[in-house]
C-alpha cells in the first residue's frame, strides 16, 4: 500500500511540475493568448488597408475619373485647352533655398 501511495505522490508531483513549467503550462497559455490578441489587432489593421486598396483597384478598373485624378496628381496631366498655373509661395522658396546645399 505504501508503494502505491508513493507512486501516486510521484505522479502527482510530475503532473504539477508539467502544469506550472512544461509545455502547455498556465504561463505558456497566457503568453499564447496575448500573442493571439496582438495578432488579431494587427490583422484588423491589415484588413482595413486591404479593403481600401481593393476599393482603389475597383475605382481604377471601372471609372476614368479616378484614373484621371491619379494622372493629374502623380504625372502632371494637362488636357488640351487647359492652362497650367504654378503658384509659388515665397516663404517656402526661401526655406527650400536655405536648406538646399550649394554646388561647388
């Protein structure tokens, strides 16, 4: 009977050690839950970004207005009959010249 009791105590101690220190321990589970929450937040942000990008792709495929807008803002599109005006702010020009290195 004492041998059975000793074996049961050893098994209990081994299970307790595994519960507190081993793989699948309580601290391991808590760490994994924290990682899951962090990844869920990251995924939500990426999902929103993907939705915006899909909307932009859809706009570019279906409407010429968005294509024209991108061409105007990124490539400087000017249509026939339009006049291009460049408005220069004197303060910005002075600060840009002060920052720009001089060529020697």
